[in-house]
C-alpha cells in the first residue's frame, strides 16, 4: 500500500500584531515537532511537503532535517483563510470555528468557506502526489482545520468539528487511494 501522513504544526508564538500565517513555533512546539522524526513511520518517509505558513514550514524542516529528506513548500496547502478577521481572542476564535465547521457552505465573518477549503486541500494533496512515485510515503505538514476537512473527505463523512484535533501537533496516516475512493474508515488524530 502507498500511504501518507498528515501532521499538524504544534504550539506557536501567538502575537496579535503579526499576521497568523507568519507565526512561528514556540519552544514547546519545536520540541514536539522534533518528536515526529522519531515516530514509527518516520524512517519510511521519502518526501516532506508543507503549506507556506511559517509554522508548517518550521515543522517540516525539523522533520526533514533529522530524516535527511527533501522538503517542498506548496502555498495552496495553507490553513483556511481567516484574514477577514485576523487574530481573534481564543474564546471568540473557538466560537467562530464552531460555526465554520457547522455551516460549511457559508462564509463565517468573511472566512473562507469550509467546503472551499476542503476542495482546495484535497485537490492540493492530489496534485502534489501526481509528481511523486506511487510507492513513496509522503509526510504533509499543515494545519488543524484543513487537516480535519481532508480527514472528513477521506472518510466520506460530512464536515464536522467532531473530527477536529484536540490540540496542535497531531497526525494521522492515510492510504493514497482514499483520496479517490473515500474509504478511510474511522480515522483519528494521534497526538505527538
């Protein structure tokens, strides 16, 4: 079987004065990202692909550097576009994210619609895999919301926050064929 792993960036330095895509990992996040290179699948990974957001790039670089594999950045694998609101305090962010998942066909406060973000991440992953040998395992480093939207697609289940990770720095493994067959069964996030 040919497979991939989707890994989300762990903890970041939250700075309301810096655009969210430019946030970097904090010390705890870097330490947890380093753990990824010791996971059971790590030695088999042949390609590392990340979104263009700083925190995802840093997560990928830590892994790729330790495993000595090439890292590629694909801009369209970014988190759902929330630039309309920018930084939101945690409680307000969680309430807005709840609505984002609950109403996937609607733009919540100007955010990218969940169904659009899902289509983008699924098509982005498919496109990336077209240029990689079928049997090469791939690690994608990215973000919680689009990782959850990808998971829902792989399982052929409606978009729901019930499938969201509980904290950053989680991963799941999926077969490449599930992008088309949507027979992913009961995928679950595993924490680093």
